[in-house]
């Protein structure tokens, strides 16, 4: 069964450092997403991406965050200058984007720890 | 923003039925979803229901939707130890494709 893969599974970084989280969505999917889950909190939407541009973003997705699809397979989330409160599990997802129910397939997540 | 609420923990005995409840506030929700997360894995879609339906059954899973009360439930019949996981309720509306999730309910199934 096709799956969404994410790397790294766990990253530890110092406050102020840049971090890039990588994702390989399902090959025939058109919509890509990043969500995050701070420990003990809800899964929060960050951004969606379609046709090489951001289609929707939340208030959390400020200027510190950026997304990119550098080639035909990867989808990346960059955090320019990490803060302690960026520590969370980051989930990538993709979907076909068909009308009706938007069925997202999620990756296993990348745990980011900011010290 | 719109809210999705779930109880955080549920413990049941193997063979019993589990009922996980969810409430939401967005009256424009068109689809409601249940996702399952096992340790170390991503969120896996279990089932979803369109807002004009009030029930959907899929093998051991039954979803009930009370749109008037904005209440969604997931019933797992004959719960097994392999059903132990975190279950997330989510909703989406016509306004976009983003899903709005709850905090998840941790289901523990004991022998």
C-alpha cells in the first residue's frame, strides 16, 4: 500500500538553528500538508500546498516557516530559527484532492526537540 | 477557531464494545472523520461520514452522527487488544481542505 514517508524520525536541535523536515508524499497525490502536535495537545493544521504554491495556512504558519517542493517527489518544511515552543511531532500528509471527503494519508511523523 | 473535543482516555476489557465520543462546534462541517494512531506510526484513516448521514457501519466500526447536537461517536464492537491506540476525531468544511482535529482519545484494551 502506498505510504507517506518522513525523515528524520527524530531531530534534536539548539534554539535558533534552522531545521528542515522532509516528506515524500504518495506519487499521484496533488495536495500536501503539514500538521504538528505539541505533546498533549491537538493535531494542528499548519499549511496545505497545491500546484506548487500554498493553498491555505494557519495562524501558526508565520514567517519562520516555509514549505517547498524542490523536485518531483520531496515536500519540505523549513523552520528558520527554532524556538523552544516549536518542539512537537510534525506530520506530513497528502491527498488526491478529489471533490467530497478529503482523505489524507499521513506519514509517521518527525519529532522535533528544541533545546 | 472552531473546536473539536474528545475525552482523553478510555479503558475497556477485551471483547466489550468501545464507544469514543467527539463534539464539534463548526456548523458548516461537511465531513467528519475518525483516524487511528498506533505507537510510532502516522494517523491512519478508519472511516468518515458525510454530514447528511446519521450512521455508517463498516465491519466492527459504527459511526453515529447527531448533527443537531454536533456529536459524533465511534463504536468498536468486540474490542481487541490490537485496537489499543489513540483515536482522533476530525472535521472539514466547505471552506477548505484542512482537517480540524481533536486531541485524541487514548483507548486501552485490557485482557
